[in-house]
């Protein structure tokens, strides 16, 4: 009886090959043939799963984003049953920093995609929509903090969320380049959160 192929696993195998090539030398000159060789599959099979080179890059990015979301959910779940809005916002923002090998490699891949974001409309939409979704999430958490008495009512939740997400996102490259330590980046986020979350329990 022929062995059943796990199509999701095969797509991941190919996507991971794209990520490895991206972290080693960027994506501008990567070909379908190189990805197939890296993934140890035939070029024909690669095209069966992803189609064109542009579709491959988009598909690999979508799988990377799905992974990032799953990892974030797992880390946030480790905060406990009732972590409070401060801890949740902090956890969301720390996902934007290369604080461990998994997040470090992920942000290297994102950096390799950056030029493609500027020139490819489909990839640009993915890159453009993600920060706004995060801003909306953080703004909603800050509003909940206000309802719980953890955040002053005169705080502009939307403006603070935009600043926090942009700040955390902007520190990625400086940490990757070694211009700023991961600890310093976390300290900067904690400094900003302390300004917004004046209490953690509503007292």
C-alpha cells in the first residue's frame, strides 16, 4: 500500500528551505531550482505545491506568519490564567523582538523579504496589514486596562498602541545588527509600559 503524503508537511519542508536560503543570503537571486535543491525535492514537485516563484515566496511567508502566531499564542498561554493587561501587552510586543533563536531566525527571514515588500504588491499587503492588526490588538488591550483601572483614562489607546508597535518593530534591526542588546530593547519596552500601566491590579 503506497505511503500517504502529508501535504502540509511537504509544503512546510519547502517553506523552511526558503527561510534557510533567506537567512544565508537574501531572496533577490533565489531560484526555484535552488529552493528545490535545498528542500531536497524536485522542481516539478515544488511547482506542484506552490506554482511560480512569486507564489512560493508568498506561501512561505504565510506559513512563517502562521508559525509566529502559534508560537506567540503558546508563549502568552504560559503567562497563566489571569495575567493582566500589562503582561499580555508586554508579551505581544516581545514577539516583535529577536529574543531567542526561533524569533531571531524569523526576523532574519522578514529582513530578507523587505526589498520584496517594496516591489511586490501581494507581499506588500501582507507586510502592511500585520502592523495595523497588532496596533488594533494592543489598543484594545489598553482600553481593557482602562476599564480595569490599570491605565489612566486620559491615555490615547490608539496612539500609544501605534507608538509601542512601531517602537518594538523598529528595534528588530538594531538588535539583529548588535547595535542594541536584547535586554536593552526589553528594558525600553518596559519603560514605556510603566508609563501607560500605572497599576497592574486596578488599585
